[in-house]
């Protein structure tokens, strides 16, 4: 008994002694540069194999002997050894980035940071500083030329105009083709409300990504393939733009840092060229539009010798006179700071652009506040609030006669538009069916206002060093008010007595995520990362529209002042629920396997098809680790990756499963009529709808050379989209319905993306960084539903943009010249081309390849950078020429009277043409302009997107309140080469919607020179 008691006491004393010599060490690992937490950092007790890894919030916990030292190691950072604090206080370890870093942390799906070297899919990051430097009011345009696989199209030069962003090509027929935009883990709406009269007649409006202030962005990561976006669900089937905002970390601990920036720009329009030799008239005879004579054309005599009453007729440049120099002011002020337990950022920006067209402008107020705090041990709360107010005053674009460019571009050089009105108050015009452009400026206009808030609450709890539970709630809510008016006396509208309309859109989207993430090491070889989550996304959209036609009192734009009032009200609700999981397993930092699964349910599909599963599997192999080449002086990093994903998508609006009754109209009679209301059943039949499916295979190679002085990434992808959802799809009238909502086709995109980064010079005072990206995509609509010949996308029936089976997406259909089977033109007996009786494909809007080049040269305090952007191929239907060639105003019509031998054969004889014939008015009006083929132009361009020179006075600021002070001069949108005769081949009347490559009286793009100043103190 005594021996047993003695043994028990001995063991107890030994245990107590051992316990006294070990203790629990806790702490947090952060980035020394910006203070952000670093997950997955290896924490090893020096001299042992025992250790742990930091959790998603950078926290760690382990048992270690008293007086032990800990070694912290992480890819891309220099190793750091820290002695354990005898006081037992938590350690705060700040790792410094290594010059030999292989890759960096990037933000992926759900806002989760990952080490890029271990990713098994293609991504590309753009830093926030580059976005700000681009000086674009619309965030989407700031990415132009910088990311492989991404095509960006700016709709026009009107202030506040929309921009379109598509990743890896179009993969939906009539649904959404744009990438999902996510801000701090919350999906946000990037839709374009558009003009209630339609893009063809009125032009577009702004897309909602334009609301985001570039000054608050830390980085943008582009997730390109379905394997990268599978966690986000069906909304990200087209890729995702992951926006991470600044958080104040790294600004300055203990005291606030204030940053102020201001810039001012001068914008001049890139005007098309027009003939300036021939006056108003026809057949060489003058029509005096200044004396009340009316005539459409500029086929009159040479103006240089033209006199009326012995007085020379003044030659005018109505186009140059109408446009003006635009100006933009862009101001931002921010206050930020952090401590060990909290961080904050408050930012306010104001942008104001006065457009190059009179009475057009865009302004945006943006307030952003973000606050993060450690509420308790391992419990962190981050809240943020983004408020945006924008005002956009526009004039109409497009084919409607209320567009001033109809007259500006078509007006004869001999016509003086002033005064704009006659003594009787009517417009002073040169043609009865056209408006005076200056009268339109004073008597028409569209105002688009937006008030938007994006709140986000993120609560994360780490009960264990390897486990984090995150509750994230966010909303996107805005009110969009659109008002349009036309005064009495307008020509070519619904009523000569004018009209007005008002549209109010109330948009609400609520997103909730519950995310459980486990990140744990097993031994020294295995690292695992597991994510489980649930997502609920709810969307509400109210749309109220009121139109009044026929003003009683001129210039009083209220509905009560109109004689005929109609209204519509729409309410849309939809909800999506998703459950998702992802597992990543890494072995010896060289082999990674990732598996993702998601199960979505949506309210917009048929009840038996509402829920659908999908997922992805991918792997990566860092072969330089296996071969021991990490320190090789030539090839120091190489990774092969492969992925396969099958993703579902509910790419259709709510209520596409019903055939509701809608308010009736018969001819020009709208109900209610004479006190009686009337309704008709919808003319669109609702088939049962199931989800679209997107299956994608991707393989890639990532390499770095010469100790990371050069890097090459090549990706090949093959994406197949099936059961594509379409609305208002034409079907046989024998069914009783002219159109239907249905799953109506398949599409395929396969292509190659190349990203090359080189630092050819790197010395103490001089650094030169070059980035090159290249994209080639082969797109084809592989199937349309039985009986469906084509799908209309944009434009007129003829000419228009269509989708055809076995053709690339976006076929331009229109009238054309007669040709034989060998492609030779069939000419008339007098040697002129002939217009065929049918319509045929006359162009394709899809480009053959895209490329971009970025260069940044830093010498001491000077920085010089530029961005080159190239699009090769892709046709544009320049509908301006279709009309203007008839009127005789394009530059090409100056060749009138000269002779030409048209290539081809005489149709009646089959012999090669040898007849020399003159360019006549009849040729341009009856033949050349009558063939839509004449308006097809090459959309290729090589554009100096941005060039900037800056100087930082930092070395001169010692003893001043300033931490930094920099000045820069930037030029944007300088076109170096184009074949397009219009302003800019990067144009689309259809805004951010499908059916690109259609141009018709759009506001020209601008050359811009910007002077900016930024100070930090």
C-alpha cells in the first residue's frame, strides 16, 4: 500500500513538473504590409516536429515547453523565429513578404483567401491601385486590356453609359452572359434597366457596376472557369468578378491616416469624318435650307463656289460645332487606421462629368464605411455600409428621331441651325422629317437617378485554431428613377404635342451565408481544408411605369398636364436556396486535390426541376517541388492543373412558367377604353423549364523563371452549355402562340488563355514590369430546338443580330449584293452592283482573338505606365452609314464623279466586267446604301487604352505633415489604329445586353487627358 501511494505521488509530482515546464501559446499571424490575417501559416516549435497552422483568421494555439521558440513559415513570406512570451500574452506575429515569393494570397469564392500556388483553376488578379489609375467612372471599363479571357465593351461616349463584361465568351442564347459581380462575399446586381422605349429607339442607361467607387477597392480577382465559381452557385456559371474592399489595415497603427486625391480631366470626342465639299441639294442643284427650302440630301453643288444673291454660302462644321470639350472632376477623401483588435475605413468620393454633348452629365456621390473589431477571443465582427447616389442626364441615342445625332451627322454643311425656331414657334429645319438638334437639347431629355445601399455584416468565430464559423449577411437595395420628356412641337414622336414618362424601379436583394471552415494539418505532409455552407438569396423587384402623351401646356412636364395616360406595374419575386461543400487536400505542398459540390433550389423553374445538384473536381501538381527545383536559377516554379466541372444555372426571369393575362391593345386603342377595361392572355407560351447545364474541362500550366523575374501561365478550356433557356422564342403559330419560353439550344466555347509577366530590369532605382495577355475563343451555337431556325438578339428584323445553329454567336443578317457561287459580284449590264432580293449572313460579331499589354517603368520617384488593348476581328453593323450614304454626308461620298471598274462579272453575259462607270448619286442612294452589306465594317482595333506619368515627392517630405504626395498626368482611350469609319469600334447600341456589334447614332468616344494629385498625411 505504501509502495503504491509512493508511486502515485511520484507520478503526480512528475506530471506537475512537466506541466509547469509546458504551457499554451496563442497568437495571431498577420501580413506586415497591410495587417490582414494570414491563414494556413505553419507554426513549428523550434528543434521539434511538433506544430500547428494558423486558422482562417490567422489565429493559432499550441502547447510548447517554457522558453521555446516558434518558427513561422508561409509561402511567399520570409521565415520568422519568435521566442515565446513568458508573460503568457498572445503573440502578434507580422510576416514580411519575401523577394523570392512564388505567389500570393488571392480572394476566391465566398471571400476566402487562398495561396495562389495551390489553386487548381485559372484566376487573375488586378490590384486596386491599377483600377484607380485607369480613371474610369465605370468600374468595368477599368479592367479593359488587363485580364486574359475577358472581353469588355463600352456602349458609347455618353456620360454614365453601360459597359459589358463577358468571361470566356457568350454561353447563353438570350439569358445573362455577363460575369457575376461579388463585393466582399455578397453578390451584387450589375443589370442595366435600359430605356423604356428600347435600346434601338432610345439607347441605353448605366449598368449598376458603375455605382462602385474604385477608390475603395483593394483588389479584383477574376474567377474564370466553372470550377473556380462552383461554390457561388448557378449565378456564377459565367465566371465571377470578386471585389475586395479596403479595410484600413496597414494604414497606420494607433493614429488615423488621411488620404486626399483629386483629379481634373479634359475630354474631346473622337469624331467620324464627313465630306465637307458639297452643299445641300440633289443632282448637283442647290437647295437653300436656310431660306425655308426643304431637302434631305447633300448632293448639291460644290460649296466653295456657291453663292446666293451674290454672297458666298458659308460652309459650316455642324458636327464640330455641336460637340464640346467635356470635363470630369474626381475627388476622394478617406480616413483609416487600425489597432491590435480593430480596424476602420471611411471614404467619400464625388465624381462629376460634363459630357461632350450639351446637357449631358453624370455625377456620383459614394460614401463607404467599414469597421472590424475583435468582440471577444476568437470572435470577430466586420460591418460595412456603402451608399451611392448618382444622377445621369442624357439625350437619346439610337434610331429614334428624338436623337440629335440624326440631324447633326446628316445635316448639310450649308445649313445653319440657328435660330432654332421660326417666328411662329416651329422648328427651323432643313428637312420636314427631322428635328433641329439644338431644339432637342432644349426640349427633350432623360434623367436617371439611383439611390443605393449595400450593407454587409460578417461575424466569424473560431472555437478552435483550425475551425471557423462565419455568418454573413448582405443586401443590395436601390431605387432607380427614370424621367423623360419631349416638348410640344417635336417631330417624329408619338405625338407632335409631346409626351413624358416616369419609371420607378425598387430593387432589393438579400444574401445570407452560413459557412463552416476547417483547416488542419495531419503530420508534416498533409494539409486539409473543408468548407460546408448554406446560402439563401432572395430578390424583389418593383417596376412602376407611367406615360403621358399630349401636353396641354408647353414645357410643363407633369402627368396631370397630358391628355392620354397609360401605366403599368410589375412585381417580381424570386428565391434561391443552396447547400454547398468543398474539400481541399494538399500533400507536401506539391499535390492538391479539390472537390466541390452544391445543391441548389430555385423558384423560377418547374416544380419537378427546381432542385439540381452540380459540382467540380480539380487537381494541381507542383512538379518543381517534386524535382527539387525550387531554387533553380532558370525554372523555379512549375505547376500543372486540371479541372472538370458540371454546373447548373437558372438563367431565366421569374414567372416564365405562366401565361398571365395582360392589358389589351387593339391597333392604336389601349385599354381602358371608354370606361371599359380589357385583358388578353399572354402571347408567350410557358413550357416546363429545367436548369441550364454548363460542363467545362480546363487544363493549365503555370511557371516562373529566373527567381520569379518572369512568369508564364497557359490555360485551355472547353465549355459546353446545354438546355439553354430562352424567352419570347418564336414557335409555329399553329400552336396558338407565336412565342414561348423554353430550353431551346446548346452552345460551345473552347479556347486558350495566355498570361505572361516579365521584369526585365530590377535595380535599386529602376524597375520595369511588363504584362501580356492573349485570348482566343472558338464559339459555336451547336444546337437549336427542333423547328427553331434562329433566335433574334438585337437590331431590326433586317438588318439584325441573330443566333444560328452551327454558327458563332452573333450573326449579322441583312441585304447584300448579288453574287455567284464563286463569290463574284453579279453586275448589271451597265456595270454596277445589284442588290439581291433575299437576306443572308453578312457578318459575325465574335472577335477572333483578344490581347493586352501593360507596362510599368519606375525610376526613382518617377513612374511611367501604359496599357495597350487589341481586338482582332469581329464585325460591326455601322447603321449610320446605311442612312448617311443615302444623304451623301460620309467622307467616302466625296469621290462622286470619279470613275471605277467594279470587280465581278456581268450577270447577263457571264463575262468579266471591264466597264468604267462613275460614282453617282443614284449609285449611293439606290445601290450602295440599299445593301446592308455596305455597312459591315471590321471591328478590330489597337488602342492605347491608358498612358500615365507620375512623380512621388516622398523623399522631399521629411519634416512635413505629409506621408506621401504624388502627382500624375494620364491619357485614356487613344486609338492608334482602326479600320472602322465611325468614332470607335468598341461600341454597342444594345448596351450591356446580348446582341453586340450594332451601332446607330451613338455618342462618340472620347480622348481624355487627366491631371491628378494624391496626398496622405
